[in-house]
């Protein structure tokens, strides 16, 4: 049987044998404590990153709405541009029509005599009118003579012709 002294020695040996294990356990506990501190720090960092990500998501969402608004504006501007293009096309057609009218007017203007030609033709026309008036006077005198002669003949023959 074991004596008390033997038990104390065994206890001492066990305790003495456990000291390195205890030291190692204490070291592991310290490491675990350090890891816990590091994990806690990393959790705080992760929470900060999560907050940043949430902010970025809000910004991205806002930017998407802005982009959608810009797309709507671009679509409106494109429609306006199409309308302006149609107006320009109409104006071009009108300009082409006016050009044709100008061409026709130019052709008509070419047919109109210039100032010198106009005055020459007016002089010629006035000369012809003057000549016709003179001839009319001569013809009037001749006609008057003919009428007088006809009246004398009618009286002699005894015919009466009235116009």
C-alpha cells in the first residue's frame, strides 16, 4: 500500500509533469485570446466593409436611376432630332420648289426685252401708229370723196341706200 509520502511524491511528480502541459495550455489559451481579439477586429472590419458595400449599393442604385433618366432624355432628344430632320427635309423640298420657280422666272425674264430693246420697239410702234393715223386721215378723205360720189350716183340713178 502506498503511504501518504508516496502519494505526495506521486502528486508532486504528476504536478511537475503537468507543468509543461499547463504552460503549453496557458500558451494556447493566450494564442486563443489573441485569435479572439484578431477575430473581433476582423469582424469589426467586415462590418465596416459591409457598411461601405451598402453605401456603394445605394450609390449604384442612385446612378442607375440617373442613367435611366439620361436614357429617357436621350430618347427624347433623338425624337426631337428626328423631328428636326423631317422639318429640314420639308424645307429642302420647299427650297427646291423655290429654285424651280426662280429658274422659271429667270427664263421669263430672258424673254422680256431690255431697256434699249424696249425703247427701240416702242419707237417703232409709235412710228407705225403715227403712220396708221396719217393713213387713216388719207383714207378718211378718200372715203369721204367716195361717199360723195356714191351719193351723186345714187341721185342720178334714183337709188337710195342707207346704212
